C-alpha cells in the first residue's frame, strides 16, 4: 500500500514538473522569436542564456539542488570541447548548471527537434546530428568545427547514448577527440554523479526532487597531438572520468553508511 501511495505522489510531482517545464518554455517564446530573427551565432548565444534561465528556474521550482565540484575551474575566456557521461534525461538541463559563463553548442539528436515547443529552442542551441547515414554525420562534425573556429565551445556525450551497462562508463566514440585534435581545442571533462537518481533514464516518470552533483575535471590539452594519438587521448579522458565516478561513488557510500 505504501508503495502505491509513494508512486501516486511521484506521478503527481512529475505532472507538476512537466507543466512548469512547458510554462517556462512558453513564457520565453517572445525572446526565442528574437533569437530566430538574429540567426547564428548571436541567436544561438541568446538561446544558451535563455536555457540557463530556464534551467535555473525550473530546477528551483521542482526542488532539485545542483552542486558543482571544481577540481579545476572553467575558464570563461577559453573555449573547450566539453565531454560528459550520459546517464539521465536531466543531463541537458543540468549541463546549463555546470557551464555557467561560456557560450557553447551541443551535438544533439535530430529526433528531439520535433518535440513541440522545446524543439524550437533545441534547433537553435544545438548542432543537429542525423545518424541515418555517414554523410549526414560528417556534415554535423564539420559544423562543430566551424563553431569552434568562432571561439564557441561545443558539448558532446562521447558515449553516444545512455549508459545502461552497469559500469561507470560505456565505451567512447572517437568524434569528440578527433575534433579536439583537428581544431587544437582542449578537452574539458565533466562527470554527472547522480542525475540518474533524480530521473532514471528508463522513464521520465521517475523524476524526484533532491540534490545533484557534478565534478568539473582539469582541462586536457591537445597541443602537438595528431590523429595517431587519438586512442591515447581517448583512453586518458575515459580513465580520468571513470576513476572520478568510482572515487566519488565510494565517498558517497561511506558517508551513507556512517
């Protein structure tokens, strides 16, 4: 009986959270129209600022408190290839909690651009990737390189999709590391520690209030690297992020048991 009561309360909470999500989106539509008129890159930069405001307000109203743990600060005057693990539908709004001052673009699935209301902001804030064929994937990579050439950071999930392996990380694709080497842009790893506790990737109806943490790791320079160094660079980033997840998970477990 207690389970059904808790589940009912959670569903009501989720309905409230989704209603607030849409309400904020609709309230921002006049500014979104301005961004559409401005086009890229200025309109896209405006959308990033709007998304930060949306993320701040939405998470506040639904009771999710975010904390950044800086092992090295993000230089607001630098542009990076940001990479992060992918464990929850909340990864996108939480991304705006982590990257507070830098303008950036996200590599995003083209399917999400078809979501009503949200899709309008999405198309301006991301570089769409259509994985239906190699040519379209290559075109997305080319766009990301152009973004970096305008001193705007990019954000990618090197795992590609949600990590459902039971391990700290899935294997990484080469894309983020290839782009970093070819554009001589440092990689800035970010680890989301417990976004999956706030909203499990199996269902959007598993959203819960509470605390979320992210760890911002030291930037990894790529000066002097060539594509032959790509496997080494990818493994270095992978093991840094993996060890961070393991370390902070152990700390959390020890605190919970004490």
